[in-house]
C-alpha cells in the first residue's frame, strides 16, 4: 500500500478519456487499495484513477457510509436536481456551485468483475457524477455556476 500523488488541474492526464478495465490483475488491486488510501489521506469523498495518473475506468467513493469501488461505471438512470458546493482533490482549496441530478443509479463491475448496481441521492449522487466525469476527462470546474472560490471551513471536498 502506498499513497499516490494526486494530479492537479493543468496536468494533461486529467483531460483524457480512460480505458475500460478488462481484467482484475494484482496491479489493479494494488491501484484500488492505493486510491482508497490516497482518498482517505486527503479527506476526500471520491477519487478517480486519472487523478493519480492512471487512465483506467476506476473510481473509489466514500461519503461516510463505507467504501464503494466502481470499475467501468456507467450512469444508467438519473432524476431530480440539486445545486450545491462541489470541490475536487485535483483543484485543492477551491469550490463552486454545481447543479447535478439528485438521484443517480450506477451500473459497474465489482472487484470480482461481477456486475453491480448502486443508487445514490444527494452527496452520493453528486460524487457518482463527479467521479464518472473524471473518467471522460471532464472536470467539475467547467460546470461551475458563477465563480470558483476558495473553500471555507464548512465546505466538503470531493
Ligand atoms: Ni474530482
């Protein structure tokens, strides 16, 4: 297990499209373990593989209800709307208002390459959207309504 370096905005790896995972190798297992460790160390609620420089479709999320590992995730359903503060470990110290669906259903593979479904509302729905966007090279900053601003003490980083 090791902490990985979190890439920050401006790093070209963050604007690339990631490739699907075809098989769970020991290297992929190690990557996922490292991503979880790196996310917890940075006090984030989500981390996508490109944020540690790996162009694979892998996301880890923990909004305080335990870790969720998503391999090749896809949003299959969404509804409603929420507007709130969003941040990103790749844009440290900043946040901005972003509108996302309030409910999202995600299909993904688990660590055994078995298909699984996840449902999320509010913060979890926001995290699913934010992290899956990373896999297509999309940063939340392009969705910010108004100004990106410095994080205040009660904001959360994703
Ligand atoms: Ni992010």
